C-alpha cells in the first residue's frame, strides 16, 4: 500500500491536508481540504477567498489548475503500484463557467488501468456550490518503474 494512503488512513482530513501542503507548499495557496482519498478517487474542497480571486472577483484559473493538479497527483500516488513513480507532463483545461463559490474538486479515475506503465490520462472536474461543473481538466501522468 502507498505510504501516502497509509498516512491518509492514519490521520484526519485536516491533519493530512496540513502535512501535504507542508511537503508541497504551493498547494497551500488555495487553502485546500481533503475530503476523500482512495485508489481511483480523490476529492478536495477549496474555499472561495479573495486571495485566489482574479480581477473579476471570481476564482482564478490558475488556482483551479493548482487544485486539479493536487487531486490528480494524490489520486495517482495512491493508485499506481508501489514499484512505480509518476510525474505530470501535460494538462489540458477547459473553463466552463465563472467560479463564484466554494469549490469541490474531484479526480475520478475508477475506470483507469493503474497498472499501465507510460502515459495515463487523469480526468478532473471542479464543481461550484450548486453542483455546476465550472472547470474540467485532463492531466497526463507519466508512470514509470522506480529506479533501484
């Protein structure tokens, strides 16, 4: 089992989120909160705060990219075999509507074959407080065997 998944299961969401954002401080800029993490699925929430707004007073596009990378990365980490490692190599995004509320960010990879070595396409959707999808992304993860 992934060490990250073991850590998640041994802590609460608030403590886990704090540990992850300490390890990768840039993610703390969006003030995420993990809601669920398991093989094939990750979900966080991001509060709608002024610190992540753009000039229009809505959630900035790059803040949503940051959130997408966080859930996609953590889901990939707990889903691939322990003998593998990963790195994001590409992100394609679509901004579907202005994000004006707190956000729910979901990476759902339940249909992905996590035993594949090579490129894996990880889908991410971001929803507003009314459940409307405001952003979608596909993040390409390069999965390879760990070096011995």
